[in-house]
C-alpha cells in the first residue's frame, strides 16, 4: 500500500509498506480523505521532531471504509463508512479515573505519537471508530474531527440562544466554532486579519471584522449596549489575541482558550478580578462531541462543504502542506488517499 512518510526538514516521501492486520479489538480501514490541520504543519516544519518517530506518517482528520475487523469486534462490519476519534488514553491516570480520558496524562495522539492516516490502510482500535451516515460524503466525513473540536469548545462555554459571542481567529476551527454557536442561536462576531477568510466568513453569513482596522472593544460594546460579550473564544494563539480577550467580555463573562500557546502569553489578570471573569481551557473532544458533530454534519444545517477549498491526491501531500502553510485562499485542505 502507499503511505506518505515525513522524513524531517520539510521532506515527504511517498513510499510503500505493508498494511497492519487488525488485532482482536482493532479495525483496518481503507482511508478515503484526510484533512490537514495545524498540528500536521507543526510536524512538517520540524517543531515536533523530538516527539515523533522517523519515518513518520501524519494525519488524523479522516474518513474511510471498514476493510476488515478483529475477531472480538462487534457493531461494525466490512464496508461501513466511518471516521476515527484519534485519542489513545491509558485509562489508569488521575484524569482517566476521573472520567476525563480525552486529557489523559499519558495521552497518545494518533498521527503524532503513533502512525496516522496518510496511508492507504490504517489499523486502529475499534473503540475509536464512529460510523458515518450513508448520505454524508467522504469529504465531509473528514471534517467531523475538527467539527468535534468546535462542538467541544462551544459545549464547555455554556452559551445559549441570544448570547453575544466573539471568536478571535477565523481559521477552520474558529469558523466552525462560529457556525456551531450560530446554529445554537447565538449572535456571533469573528475577528480575522486575512482577506480571503474575512470574505468567506461574510459569505457564510457570519459577521466578521479586521481587528486592526476597527476599535474592537468599542464595536463590541456598541453592539451589546455597553455590556460586552457573553463569551469570547481565543483561537488565534497570538499575543494580540491573548491581550484582547480580557477586554471584550461582560461582567462575569467567559473566555474559552482554544488556541495553543507555545510561550506564556501576557494576560490582564486585573480585568479578571475587576469583572469576575471566567476562563476555560478547551482541549480536543469527548465521545459525545464526536457523536454530536456527526449529527450536525449530516443535518446540513451548517455549510461545511464551503470550508473545503482544495483536495489533493496523497502523492501531492507536500504541495497540500505548502498550500495550507502559505495561507492565501486556503481554508480546509483535504488529501485523498484512496
């Protein structure tokens, strides 16, 4: 079978390897489509070389078809259309014992700590496999994992219909957060600096402004009768976003930190004290978020297909990664592996 191997130094080699037969509790999947996310870019640019094992197969946002099942697997059969929740939890650490296996202290993330989905066939534990509705396309099936991230973020925020929500960062996850929040009846404003993303957000019916071209605090206050936002999602992972996020919420408003900060960011703790703000960290997802994301994707209520801007064959993974990294007119880029 074919696989895309990351060799370091922004080098991808398309080669061959033997599919791994499934163990008793595993399923072998024929991979269809895989989405490229920020984690894949971090690996490609060498930022995670100390964590991975070379040569490495990336990828975790996927859709596929069950090819074969282990002897103890029930509920899934050959030919079923599926996606994967790519988290391997130890089930023995304090987080797992407390019911928070998604943030296991020894979490193994598929496509980072173990081989990922940029290959023709991928063998994974059966408990991580979720069936997709027959009418959902394989392209949209590969969007379920990032949509589950967004659903988890919104669920933890506790927003409800009528809330005023600000999303700092209009990339794929920020846009999906905005779409999920809007689907729940919230009023949503997205802050984004890239012209293509601003244009796309507005086409999707989401209010979006360039934060360097407007006084964002004044804008939010004017639209909330001076109160401020009910919830702010920080998705940009930027110094500017971290500094701005405390200036936007109302009294006892909420801030949900979704972006990953590699270095400690400057945060106005006095503002937390002054307005009794709440800050929530949101990481990956739980099984219920995956199930809800599948239902939402299948409902057609949000225009997920509009977020897919490019689809490349596996042989052009290098080009696909460069397309995402260069920004431009890219939102969500998929790779077809079948």
